[in-house]
């Protein structure tokens, strides 16, 4: 389970980290290309000015021509000696400062397609009139570097946040698997324990019977434990069926009223033998699409459960009620109150509040688990209520009108 948890965490974390990384890369690449294209447009505009030399400053409007770029121009004579230097910017660079720029950068910077905006601060262009045009792009350089540094910081912060979120998400996703795994482990342990006891009794009784063939009690023990083990195996098979065959059942619309009335009446003699009373109210003509054998089993489990936990001389009540788009099956008895903390646990497999009494009555704590699976397989709900000395098991089903 730990390996599965780690694997899910790594997959989710890698996916989200990759997504964040790609988004930041796309953003920075897009920003870089936009700045480069903008610079190319400005450079093309500057290079298109060929009618007059740049030093004729009355010819152009700086704000119109260079936009937000700072431009310097150095005029050379035929022998490449500096004649004059012009500063078309708002900075305080002197002529010597501008000339020194050409000494710090080699000629590769004169070709715009080779420029790296993350490291370059100037673009150098030589026109046909021996004028070296220097374009200051420090603002572009600073903007891109700042964007890259900010992206790295955002990536680190988002990675920390992603780590925390993925940790919570992994725990949330794995929780049902962990619960199911733990229940499965507990189920195997409980089933093994329940099977071990009758097997031990059968083995011991068989050994004693071989030594004392005339002792009928050993044969009775074997028969009792065999029947008990057979019931357990059948219950386990029923649980497995409802766990794995929801989509393979054959459902049909049946008269639920008649089915429940018939099923309840089969318990009538047993109820009276136990000194109990039976009372039922069943709405007529309640049709429901279901598995008839499963609904019979549901009634048998809940009525049998009510009988075994009812006070002497009390009444077992069975009600089938249809209201609008809902059918309610309520089986009620007077008996010991089920503690609040146990009301959800009683539907778990092998859960029993009194192990010794349950064993004597040949019960394994699987009946209500099977009942719950039957109800859930019909998209219903089942729960227990304890009010005014009565315990009610309520199953509700939605129906389409």
C-alpha cells in the first residue's frame, strides 16, 4: 500500500510540476519573442532612414522615430576615424562613453539575428554613410532577466504548494483503497477464524468418533458444525456475488407488495412460537424493478434479525410505504437500544456486539452486511433508528414514475 501511495504521489506531482514548468517556459519564450520582434521592427524603422544623415537632427522626431529606445550615432570618415558623436537619449553618457561602447562589444553584435536579449545591452548597426548606430536595449535585457528570475521564484513556490496539495490529494485518493484493503484483510482474518472453529470441532469429533463409534454425540457435533460451516460459506458467496455482480443481475418489475406480504407470512408461525406478535401494513400495488430473490432475502434477513433481538411478548412490525418517488421498507421491534456509535458498524461484515450469544444462535455477523449490499445494489439506502424503545431498520428505494 505504501508503494502504491508513493507511486500515485510521484505521478500526480510529476504531472502538475511538468504543467507548471511548461506554462512558465511558454510565457518566457512568448515574452522573449515579442520583445525580439518589437526590437526588429524598431531596427527596421531606423535602418529605413537613408535620405539624410542621422546627425541632421532637425530631420526627425526622436519620440516618433525611436519610440522608447535610446540611440547613439557615431560618424566616421573614410579611414574610420571618429568625426562626431550624437546622443539621442535622455541619459548622461558622454561622447567618450559612447565610443567606449564599441570597444566592449565585438562585431557579432552588429547582426540582430545573432543577438541574445538576456545578455546583450546594445545593438550595433553600420549604415552606408559610415554611421555606427548604437541602440541601447538594457531595458529589454532587464525586463527579460527579471521575468526569468520571477518565473524561477514562482516555480519554486508553486512546487512547494503543489507538494502540499498533492500530498493531501494522494491521501484523499488512496483513503478508500486503504479502507478497502484493511477491510479485506480483516474480512480474511474473520472468515478464517469462523471457519477454523467448526473445522476444529469436526476434526476433534471425528477423531473421538473413530475411537468411540457408539457415541452419537460426536456425530451430532459433526453434523451441527457442518451445517454451521455450510451457512457461513453460503453467506460468503452471497457477499462475493453482490460485490462483483451488480451489472450482471437480471432485474424485472414485480409487485413488491405481494412479495413482501408473502415473505413476512412465512415467519408468522416462528414469530408466534417465540411468543411475539406480528403486525404489518403494506401499501398495495407497489411495483418496483428489482431482483425478486434478492428482495426476498432482504426481508428474511431483516425480519429474522428483528425476531432475534425482540423483547418477549413484544410486536414485530413490517411496513411498506410508497410516497411519490420513494419506497420505504420499515421493520421495527422493541428491543435493546443499539448504541449510537454502533449503528453504522452493525452493517459491517462479521460485526457482532455479543460474540458468545451469536455463536450459540449460529450467526456470523454477515446478515446485515448482505442486506446492505442488496439495498445498495438497487441504488437504495439502509439505516437504523432507535426511538422511544423501538429499533427500526429502514430501507429506502427511489422509483421512476
